[in-house]
C-alpha cells in the first residue's frame, strides 16, 4: 500500500514540475530599467531609458522567441516620450532577453509633494499569453516639462516657481537634494523648448 501511494505522489510531482517548464516565472524573470546617464536636458539631448527583459521559466531556462510588450507605468501626471514611442515590443533572443529604448522628454510621475519619489517603473507582458513579467526597478526622473505635455512653457514655470528652494525631486535637475539656482539655470535653458 505504501509503495503504490509513493508512486502516485511521484507521478503528481513530475506532472506539477512539467507544468512550470516553458512558462515565465516571476522568480527567475527580470525587468531592468537603466538611464542613459547624466542630468536630463531635453534641449540638448534626450535621455534614453533602456529596459531589458530576460524571460526564464522556473528552472532558469531562457525562453526565446517570445514577443514582450514593455510599457511605462504612469501613475500621476504622466510622461512624455518623444516622439511618442511607448509602448514598445521586442523579441527575446537565445538567452531569453530583449531590450527596448525610450526617449523620455518630460514628466516625473508622482511628485514628491504628493508622497511620491519622482520615479518611474516599466511593466512587461508576454504578448502571446498575457503573463505579467514586471514591474522593473524604479528609476529617478526629473524634467523641466513637469506636466508632461511635451513642451516647457508657462505652466511648467509656474510649477517650478512654486517649488523653488524646496526638495521637490521633479525639479531637482542636478540631483543635489534641493531646487536652487543651478536648477533654475537648467530650467531657463529649456524654456520654450518642445518635442521635435
């Protein structure tokens, strides 16, 4: 009796393990967002955000030839991607990885005054089956286009003036922990610039 019961348990375990092979697994799949580097300055050069997705099953086996949709997770005031290229898709390679890039023009997601941390995350979804593969890590963002309407205008200046000499991260362009004269100089250099 014990031997028959053990055999049945073994068969159930084998079937349960096989069910996870070839299916994306949250514990082994990664979604990583990285910045192109430096302080964001739309008038001089867009800041490129690269999102790399590596899809693996629960055994760590890379899942290749999967279409993955990558999209920013927008919570508060949004983001402006120039020229409007979000979301984006990529096809995983033999290592189960693929990357997409976004040119971010404006927006800051949740402002620190609203209890946020001025970051943005990205979601990734296996297109064919709808499996959620994200979210990514959170990256810090600041832009003179504070309202994410793809231009730096009077509305952005009004917001900037309201947070001058505070620690509002959405206008702390040099990432030194405060909004001061250096940030104003950056803002002034971007004023009236818009997404080409």
